[in-house]
C-alpha cells in the first residue's frame, strides 16, 4: 500500500496541510518539508497518529539554494519511490514596503519564484529519469495580470506560472504531469486579517479541487473554478482603462 511517497514542500502552509490530510486519509505515504522544523514535525506526527500513515519529514528553506540538492537526495533516501511533488510556498509580503525597499521585494520574489525554481531543478531531473510522477506548483491568479496593489508578488507568481508551463512541455515527453494551480482568495495564514478579499475559499475545498485536477491530469486549474472566468474578464480589460482602475 505504501510503495510510493508524496513529497510536500511548504508543508506548514494551510493549503498544503489540507492536501496532506486528504492524502493521509487515502492511505498515502508522505514526506513533509518546511522551514519551521518544529511545526513540520508536529504536523507529521499528528498525521501519523490520526491516520496511521507513514509520514517522514525534513527541514527546507526556500532561499537556502545551496542546500536544495542535498535536501532532495536525503528526502529521496527516506522515501523510497517518489509518486509526486507538491510545492506550496510563498510569502504575500507587503506591496507598499516592497516598493520602498528592494530587500522586501527580494524576499517575495525568492520565496515565490527563485526558491521554487531552485528546488524544482533536481526534482524535475529526477522525475524525468523516473519517467513517471507529477509536480504540482501553487501559483496564483495574481500572476495573470500585474495590478498596482500587488505587482511584486504577482510578478513572482506570473514568472512561476511561465516556468511551470515550460517545464510541463519538457516533462510531457516522459509522461510526467506538471499541474499549475491558480487559487483565488483562500482563508489561510497568508491572508489572515487582510481587507478587500471576496469569494474566499477554504483550504479543504482548495485541496480537494487540486487533487481532483491531478487525477484528471489537468495542466492548469483555477480554484475555485469561477476564478477562471473572473480572470478572463480581468485580463480582457484594455490597458488604458486598466491604468485608471484602483485594482
Ligand atoms: N491564501 C491565498 O489567498 C492564496 C491565493 C493564491 C495563491 N496562494 C498560494 O498558495 C500557497 C500556499 O499558501 P497558503 O495560502 O497556504 O499560505 P501560508 O499558510 O502562509 O503558507 C505559505 C507557506 O510558505 C512557506 N514559506 C514562505 N517563505 C518560505 C521560505 N523562504 N522557505 C520555506 N518556506 C517558506 C511558509 O512557511 P512558514 O509556515 O514557516 O511561514 C508556509 O508554509 C502559496 O504559494 C501562496 O502564494 C495563496
């Protein structure tokens, strides 16, 4: 039953935790990785006790690029055969502060984009050799159009969506699925206390939609589904008009 393991990177994220619960309920073996080692261990132990699932764990910092190859090799050694990898990482940051101070912008770019590219480099090479499996990358609807209120986070997510799109074409040749997830607003640590949110989804609902899209071998999924249509409208607004909106 536990012949293959799912690696979840960013395992302390609310969305990742909801995915981990649903996979553990299905009897999947998991390897959880995240930067807060204590919280990752607590989450792993909780899943192991509640669902009798084999769950291993390790520490992962997205911006510690030089550690990523070693991290992945050690994780593989603990996991045995790899079923697939889910990357649920990022910081929303503060747009106003990031406009004033590049170091804030850098944190946003590195946690949402550069760090993900770095870890997906050994992951993609491994799955390409294995000739099966999947990569699920959590991007955002914010990456579909640059908006004045969050274009630094949005640009990192937009870059991630393009990276995953290219990777998908590369890995399709060997039967490896790459799923780009574009959530709208989700009720998580990231959005806690933020104003201006609407149609807010719960992490459990988002997790279910992500796993369904994986099973259907989709390429891109908007979660909840209606964000696809919202973004069709947002993308279609002509630039001269878009500049005048306070989005
Ligand atoms: N919530 C939303 O409305 C929304 C909408 C669209 C897309 N998303 C995306 O969904 C994904 C999951 O986010 P979430 O909503 O579940 O929020 P979350 O609970 O705040 O999760 C963010 C995760 O990223 C981790 N992280 C941030 N910087 C890191 C770094 N430098 N190294 C390692 N880990 C780092 C956090 O670790 P710590 O626990 O240690 O802080 C946390 O596990 C993210 O990619 C986010 O951009 C969320």
